[in-house]
């Protein structure tokens, strides 16, 4: 299967594959028609080629893929505090199987990253309204998972597919049952992980701690992001932290040492920088650390 995908350049070549043991329904995955369909199919093929080893390792026995798309998990809070970095960290591949939705974090080159989650179809109650290009999955626990950047044709196909399941009550998710909504998966073995333990019960792989990530960023901005593996964001925040202390606090501290300013003002400004820079980064880094399960290096 891997050899076939790697050697394929035209998605239409995969439509003739009839091997029932293959985990992809290519006739459904590349079924889009109309303007832009060929370009969409090629982008979809490139994504599948990059994430195929990860997807196949996560699939259960007899589980097959019906649609593959991509998008960015949207959070208003993260967008406000992180800007473009929120988009980079939350980019994901969406793999719709006959049992569940697998969500795999990817980078700009479509390569699979650390975070892997799932949403079981039984947990979806419907779709949020007035999302202006966003696709909002309303869960039975009343939380909503917002995904933006999904191609228009895919948004329509996804809604139709899931609405049919909701209307008929049909589900092929044998042995899954109802859940809370988005569920974390072990980045190594794909087993469902409840809570945020130190290790996976299935494969014993060690995990990073979201709490530790937050405390590291509280000590100095960016350290927690480096710990989680977000090195670009970490470097950006470290530079921002150094600039804040160097050009705001240190000049006042020097003036106080020279007797030119009152120590109270310096202390208040230092406290303000710590609260605004360190505490804010502690909060947002901790939030990112608890978005999923990060493998320990």
C-alpha cells in the first residue's frame, strides 16, 4: 500500500484499485467534481502520502478511510494571544473513517506532528450555525470543536456524511460507545488516553506534562514552548521576554541604583512585566500543553 501511494502522481490512478484489504475508499476520497476538483484531489493525495504511515498505525481492524481533508482547529483565545502561531500549531489533517474522525496535527509540509485525537461519530450532536467558513462540530457534552480552512467542497461532504449518521442513528463504531467529545490518543500507539497520565497504559510511552510546560514559561517566556517542541514559538517568546526586561525594567533598575528614580516605581514596573509577560505566557503555554498528549523526547 505504501509503495502504491508513493509512486502515484495522479489521484485517478487509485480509483482502479479494487483490493478490499486496503484501508482507503479511494472512490469516495476522490469523488469531488466541478471547478477546482482536480487541484483539490492532488492536494488530498499529497496529504495522504505524507500521513499514511501514521494513519495506518492508528486504524483498527477492518476500519477504512472514507474522506481525508485538512484545516486548522480554531480557538478565539489562542488567536488573540498567539496570532499566526495559533494557526501554525493548530494545523491538522482530518481523517474520516467508517467509525470516527481522526485528527492528526501536521506542519506546513503536511508531515504528521505529535498531537493525535479522535471524535467518535456518536459524540456529534450537530453543527454550529453562522460559522462563516468555519465548521463547528457540536458535541453531546455541549462543547464545540471549530475547524477553519477546510475546503468548501469538503465542508459540504462532511456535513452530508455526518448528518446522515445523525438522522438514521446508524453507526459502524463497534465497541466505541458514547464519549465526552474530543478524545486524546497516544502519539506512539494510537490508544485512547484518559486524562493526562505520565505514561500510556498500552505501550508505556512517556508523556510530557502540560503543567511543567506552564511552569517553565512562568520562569521565563518561551521555555515551556521549547519543552513542548514548539521551537519557533519558543524562540520568538524568549526574544520578547529578553527585550521586555532589557529595555523596560533594566533602565529603571539602573536609574534606581544611581539614585535617579524611586525603587517603588521600578518594583511596580518589574511586577507589571512579570504579570503581563510571564504569567500570560504561563497561562497560554499551559493551555497548549493540555491540548493533547505530547510524547517525551
